[in-house]
């Protein structure tokens, strides 16, 4: 008798409780994976902001090109400019005094 009850409990767990538990959490995950209207509104605002910033950047590039057509070649590699500033600082440091020279502000 005890073995029959144990078999019924095991079959009930395997065929009723376990699938119910799996399907319950699958539906929970699916409902949370969708975008809410608030999320969609935020994405629309961010898209509009990105478009406006892109327009501003294009305007600035047009102004810079009108003032100096070669501005891109001057500002293309900021790392090289930093290396030039460093070599200038090192040469002035070794040439005059032991105090470091301030670059920039």
C-alpha cells in the first residue's frame, strides 16, 4: 500500500507539478521580456535626441570646414598631439631647470 502511494506521488510530481512549474516561469519570463509603453517612449525620445545631436555635429563640421578646410588633418590624431606636447615638455625640462614646465592651464 505504501509503495502504491509513493508511486502515485512520484507520477503526480513528474507529470503535473514539474510541467506546471516550468510553464509558469516560462510565461513569467515572456511577459517580462516585452517593452512597455514607457520603454517605447524613452526609446523614441533617445532616438530624437540622437538625431538632433547628429544634426548639430554636421552643422559644426560644416562651420569648421568653411573656416579651415584642413581642420580634419590637424585634429585627426589626438594621441600624436599628446606625444608632441610631452616631447616639448621633456626638452624644456632638461634644457633649463629642474622644475617641470606646465602645459595648458
